[in-house]
């Protein structure tokens, strides 16, 4: 006995039913994934955990490098060589090639750089035309510990034969404190972090997760500067890295003392919240080392750290600049 044919009208209804089911499934998936910033299937890592080892009280010393070197937000920039090709044609442009070596000094954080972050200026502070990277992408990502060599090229008709001794490489974003390297001449100045004296007496206070218990807060160290891990201080700002040891009755993965709102810092008359609060390490079994990062006005000279900000019984700790700074 042969199969019974499906009427044409039924085939049409079946087709539209299938389209409806597919559309509904896609809409359900879309609504379920709204607000998810990572692609499905990607491994998601807590940014604070990823960068925790990179926030040290000290910083790499650019002076240890054999070439003129500066540190900008965790990236070491070295000028290896400079070549100038003068122009002879009436409307031609001279070419300036600057060979650079970039080293990501961080252990956990990838750093991004762009050719737009570089410019050359002459001894009259005249900015030369925008340069470009040669034979590489205009935006680069440098992995932790990686070293990358490239050439930055500028073409200019301002001077038929530019003198490298009159030129300075400027590194930096428009809203951040720049770094400067003379292409030939004096070694660049280095702004090393300034260590602060800290009030190291342990202080008991209420546990933010259980007010019937206490935690003990102890300052380990602090420093201020213009670099902190991948961060670079903004114009008229400085950065403070503070290390705190917190002991509690029992260890836990999360706690209120890891919230940004638990901490604040007084810098002269400014009250600032931390940019970052992250657990750096677990020490002594039930004690955590926590790293705090603050940005504050550059003019400030008097500092105080507040723990339990907004709670009925906050505790304050003095952070003192060395005399003469």
C-alpha cells in the first residue's frame, strides 16, 4: 500500500510552524544572554584576581636597561636607535625612524599600545606630524613578560634634515602624565614610587559579615607614585598602593572587606574611594593580604586610610610621607 500524500496546504502550515519554532528559540536565547559581556564558551576570569600580583609597592627600575628607557603603566619603552633620512626634493618630507623595544613588565596583565600614543616634538615644543608603526598593526597587545621590537616612523616637511638631538619622543594618552625620552642626549628622569610610613599597630573592628565577630586590620605597607601595575596617573593626580593584612575567625572566599565601599582614603581635604580592592594572598591560614589602589590629587601631602567606611565604628590609619618629599 503506498504512502498517503501530504496535501499542499498542510505542507505550508508545517513550514510556517517550523519557522515559528526557530524564531522563538532564537528570541529566548537572545533574552537569556542580554547583559553577558563575554562570548558564550569563553573562560571568565575575575579581573581583580588576574592583576593582583601586578600591584607592588615598588616598580621596575628603567635605569637598569642599557638603552634610554621609561616606564609607562607597566610597559617599559626603550629607544634602541634613531635614523634620519633627509629630504632633497623641494616639497619632499624628511623621514625619522625610531627603533623601539617594548617590554611588558607585569606578570599577569596584557597591555595594549597604539601608535596614537606616541608623538615627536622638537626643542620648540612643536609637535611633528603623526607617526605610524612600520610593518605592524597600529594597535598591539603585549603579553605579560613579552618583549616586542618595532619602528615608529614620522615624516615631516618642517625641517629638511632634522637633528635627533632636537627631538623628544612623548609617550602617553591625552589625559595621563606622559613620559619623555630625548632621542639623543640626557637619560630620561625616573619617578620611582615613594614609600610611606604606615601605622602598623593591629586594630580590631567589627566583621562586616557578622557584627558578633571581629576582624583584625593591620597595615603592611604603602607607596605613592605615577605608575601602579597597568595603571598610569592622570594629569594632576598620583596613585597610592596600600597593602593590608586582615585576620578573621575563619577563612572565606568572599567578604565585605573586599568591597570598594569598605575603604576610603583622606588626601588632605579630599576623600577618595579605591579604584581597586583585591585579595593578593592568603597568609597565616585565616589571614588575607588585601591590596588597595587609590587615585588622589597630586598636591596632597597628608594621608589617612579608613577601614569600615560608613560603618558605626570605622578605624583610621596614618600614612606618612618621608620628610623632605
